[in-house]
């Protein structure tokens, strides 16, 4: 077990768990980035509520938000790290895992500071509906990100995270990967958006997205309506082109915007110590590790329930192995 504040040891353990051959494209990296993103992206600048402090996704009110479907996989992947470092808060673990994953997948170094606390109950959770809806257009994107205090340039930079991972119809309703190599951080998302002929496609569930079929690789790629909105909007599109042409610029701007995202709602003093009321009153309060006994999957987003999110996922992995 590491000592309090030994984030170097935590980083090492996160790196060691990224290889997950039974999961999407063999890596937990993309879903860990999404976990960090969604745990932070609930912030509202006007009311100063939401954000990464508190790790609200431990509770059903936030963890059960349809926009967070599938993130139980990311949380379960990180449970061994929590077990190895019980002093560590989930709020720090989830955000740190995201920046470590980006770096290990070939992306930029992202500044990160610890000190987030875990809420002791669910009374301070933000309302649902604050995360982006991929079926919407440019004004929706601008409203959601603008509520957090992001500019058009920062919105496009953050959207570059779609270079990683894939959508699942049983989670978001959408299906497929944005790029050919969804476990390698690059600017391919922007390059493909600019260069390919994207066609509308209606999925069997009625959801519409955009697709391109790569005949050479026999692969179908996808884009969300919100992705294509970046290309059609006159204020977003110049940044799409800049990032498609200049990977170094994209890496720099993504690093800055993602670091800002993880700090939303967090107040620090001159020494970097968090001064939010919950932190000052309760200190660095780490929630206990989730229970190891099986529990009802529909309830296990709440750490007050004697549940285990890992049990249903283990069953899925067993089913996967049976078809190898």
C-alpha cells in the first residue's frame, strides 16, 4: 500500500491496467478518458455546482444518468487501484486515470493536481441532463459547453477526444468508432471529418448518425450529429481545419482544455490546496472501496448499496471467452 499522496504509485497502477484484451479494442484507456470527462462535465458556471469534486457518479442519481451508460466498466477497471491505495479519493482516481490514459495512448501530457474529496451522501449532486446529447446540433453543443465556461476553440479541442473509443447502441444509442485506430490519440478525428464523404445512416433502433465505409479496410466509421455540427458551424469549422492540419497545435490546446475541464468548480489557494467548503470542513475524505459481494446491477452505482458492479461484467467476459 502506498503512502498518502503518493500519486506516482497510483499512476503506475493505472498504466498497468490499461491493457484489457476482453474489452473494446483491447484497451480500457478510452473509457477511462470518458469517465474523467463525464465526472467533470456536469459543472454549471452560473450556480457553481457539479464538476469532478465529490465523485457523484458513485450514487445512482448521477451514475444512473443515461448519459453515463457504460461507465460502470471504467469504474470497475479502477477498483483494484482503489484497493491498493485506500487513502485515494474516487474523485482524484477518476480524473487522474483520464490524463494517464491520454498520455499512454500517445497523447499530450495534461497538468493535474490532486486534493478532490468524495461526497458523504448524494445531496449535492447536480441534476441530470447537463452532459452533451450526440443527436443534437451546434447550438446545443455551444450551450452545454458554454455553461461550463468554454470558448468555441476549447469546445472543438475537447471534441477531439472522440479520436478515442467507440459508441455502443446499447449505451448511447449510436454504434461504431470514429477512427481506424481508436486506442491511439491523434488528430485523425479532425482529418477524417474534413476529408471523407459522410452519409446519413439510420440504425435499427431509429437513431441517426453519419457513416463512411472504408473499402480497403472493410471498416465502417461513424460520426455523431454533434461531430458534423462542428464542420458546418462557421465558428467551429475553422478550428476543425486548424487541428486537422496541425497535430501539435491540437495536442497543446487539448491539454489546456482538458486540464481546465478537470478543475471546473475547484478553488485552490496559492499552494494548490483545494479550498471548497466540503474539502475544508471534511478534509481529504476518501470513500470506502465498493463492496466485493454480488449485488443487483441496477443499484450498484450507489456505494451505499451492498453491491458489486464487477459481477455482471465478469459474466459478460465469460460469455465473450466462450466464443473465442
